[in-house]
């Protein structure tokens, strides 16, 4: 297992290096000259030259990439085309919003998904089970942006109440902040709650069939102990891996939901960057998301091999 | 997790199953429902623009009419018929993800087989490149490539198919590795089959089923991703009808004209539901062991 972990760790820098290459060369795949395209109406030779400098376009590529990479490694992702501010500090300002959104959303997924999954497994093949499964099938088909639109519309049509909009920093007013974040976080979590629910249910059913559960019951342990200590603990191991994936795909969810709820997070930054063709910001955004995603997956893999020492990696 | 272990069992498990998948499909009404919805969606993707009651892009004076007799799904702020636009929207919202899936799966199968057959440095290099693409969530990867290539229907197909390749080629590679160890491959090689014949004739046929199954399961996610791009304003350009974009245009008016948001969103959900149900059923039919794990029956 140690050999696997070492190999897994060694892969991280390789993948990140390749990602940086993708991000750097990707922008250079744009048909025509980025700069002409970017400036269109406001084209002046000086402005074009300035932008080429900023992107390292007037340097030979074998010089430009290492320079950009060295900058990125020391935390300098270049300056935004639009605001002319360092992309790194713009991203750092917006990171707390996204992190809070993801943490809250993950919390909702765990608190709702796991108990519902257990419930469905315990009432296997009853109405409860079928309703929970049906709900999860529907939840998997509803796009988050449709859900958000409905949540922002229907309550005000029927109850004259609309969900909170806008953003208050947590440390200014924690309660107001949580009130504003809870609904977007729940919408991001909906899809993944359904996945976690289904997996918890399936794993519980699988585990409850095992002989050690029969043994535990036979030796007279109470049903609570059997379910919580023996069954749940083992059933949750695969759920942990999905939680890692969930955190990753929640980033994609956050992109859309921040955009709708006007939350100034990393996701809405990325959307704005792509829409405005702010290429340095796009590069920075993709790099940061990739970095987060790679490390999340690493942590999950390690956690998984720690929780389940029987797993062998091929 | 052990990627190789289940893959080794694939050809055997399938051979024993025989006509089993089809019988199971008949018994699965949810799967049938999914199949029916999928068929409807595919039919709409082909015929949608030709069966609309109104021209989907034709404006009229009947502005923001609520759903009723002459306009089943109401009209938008330009007096365009929402029902016609939803039907016509299938052209982009369904065909683009489907085309992306076909293109992506074809590329992924080829890459996966080459990676497995070539082995060594080729395999190592190719897999690391795939890891790199996997280090971004699908939507973010798609956003990045839309930023580069821009978004028309053709580019969206390419962008989404790039997101399909890494996970599918993993399955293709793992299955191909298992098949390449089979005695019949060795036999084929012994009687002088070249690498292309070996891959096309002996390997491809035996890895086709898992690949078809995983592709069907993935279409729903692609429909969501494409609608998401449209919603963010990164999809096809107006006035071409597309469900995600229709939904985003409906948002400012959602309070006065909720039907504008209701129907395109419902269309997306219905399509995703159909493909998910069909995909789940195909997967269960192909691998009953997996079924007991996921459905617990």
C-alpha cells in the first residue's frame, strides 16, 4: 500500500505540470491572434503591444511557458485584462465564498443523504423505500439552474416570500450570511444528495446481508448497536469516496449557482472571465479549480486506503 | 480500486448471460419508460423543427401570452410560441450531446485500445494526459474550451466530446487489457493477424458492450452540461432555440411569465430522466451483479 501511495503522490506534480501546459497552450490555440480578437474596437498598436507583453506572446514560446509557470508557482497568475489587477488576489478575495458554499453543501448532502439512505435500506421494498428512490431519480434529472429559477420564482408567486438574494460576509453578520447561503448550498447539494442516498442505501443492504451482522444479532447485541456499529461503519466506506467526488463536482455546481444568486465567489468569477474573454483570469481560474480537484481526489484516495486496508491497488 | 479485476470477468460473464439482457429489459418497466422517452427525444432532435405549430423564430403581437388554446406553452416577450421553441430546441439540446457522445466514444475506444495494445511509454504518456483532463470537472473543462474555440453547435460537440474521452477510454483500456490476455487473441496472433485486424476484429467486438453501456449512462450528464453552458450564455447564439439558453432568458421575467421557465426546464429534466432510466436499465441488464449492488434486490 505504501508503494501505491508513493506512486499516487508522485503523480500529483506530473498531472499539475500537464494541466499548466494545457492551460497555457490552450489559450494559444485560439484561432487568429488573441490580442486582435480581444481588442477589436479599442485596437491601438500600443494597447496590443501591452497585452502581448502581459500574455508573453511576443516571446518565443520556449521562454514564455517557463516564465509563466515560474510566476504561477510563486503565486503570480498575471494581471486581469479587464480590471488590470493581479488575478491571484482577485481569486483569493472570492475563494472564501465558494469554500463556504461547498462546505455547507457537503454538510447538507451528508446530513440528508446518509440518513435517508439508511431509512430506505431499513424499510427495503416498502413504500418508504420506493418514495425515497423515486425522489432520488427525480432529483438526478433536475438541472440545478432550473431548480434555482423555480426556487426564486414559485414561493413569491404563491406565498409572497422570496429567498434572500445578495451577499453578506460571514464575519459581518453570521446569521444573515448563513440565511443567504443555505438555499444556494441546498440546491448545489440536491444532485449529490441523491447520489449519496442511493449509494448509502445500496451499501447498507449489501452489508446487512453479511454473516457478521447475523453473528452480531445472534450474540444478542441490540439492533441499535448492530446497525450503527457493525453495519453503518462498513457501509460508509464507499460513501467516503463519493463524498470526495461530490466536493469536486460541487465546484461545477457552484459555478452556475453563484452566477444565479449573485454570490461573488470563484465560480461567478470564472463565468465572467469566460464571457468577457479575460484570458489571464480564465487561466488562473482553471488552474485553481484543477489544483483543488487534484488535491481533493488525493485526500479521498488516502482516506479510502486508510479506512479499508484490504483494498489493493492495481 | 482494482481496475483490472472486474474487467477480467467481463467477457465470461457476458457469454454466460446469453439472451438475458433482453428478457430483463422486457421486465423492467422503468427501463421501458426511459426507452420511450429517449425515443421521443431522439425523434424530436431529428424532426423537432419540422413539426412545430408555429415558426419557432417568428415574432408576433401575441406577446407574453399565458399557456392556452392557441399557444399550449404560452409565448415569450417577442410573441414567439414557446411550445414550438421547446420542440425546435431539441435539435440543439439533444443532438449536440448525442453527437458529442458518439464522437467522444469513438475517439475514446480507439485511444483506450491503442493504450492497452501499445503498453509501455505510450500507455504511460497517454494515461497521464487523460489524468490531466480528469483533473477538471466536466463543466469547467467545457467552459475552458468554449473560451478557446467559441460556441457554435459544431464546437460544442467537440468541446463536450473532449470531456467524454478520459473516463470512457479508461473503461475501453481496462476491458481491452483483459481481452488481450485471452487465448483466442494469442491464437489470432499466432495465425498472423496484424495489430489493426487484431484490435478491430477481436478486441473491439469483445469490449463493445461495456462501452455502449457506459456511454448510455453518460448522455444525461452531457445534456445537463450542454444546457448549463447555454444557461451561462456560453452555448449556441440566439435566436437558435436551446433549452438552457431559453431558461436563462426566461429568468428576468420568471415572476410575470413563469411558463417561460417551466417548460424548457421540464424538457431538460424529462430528457435527462429518460436517458438515465434507460442507461441504468442497460447497465443492470449487462451486469446483474452491479444491479444487486445499486438497487439492492
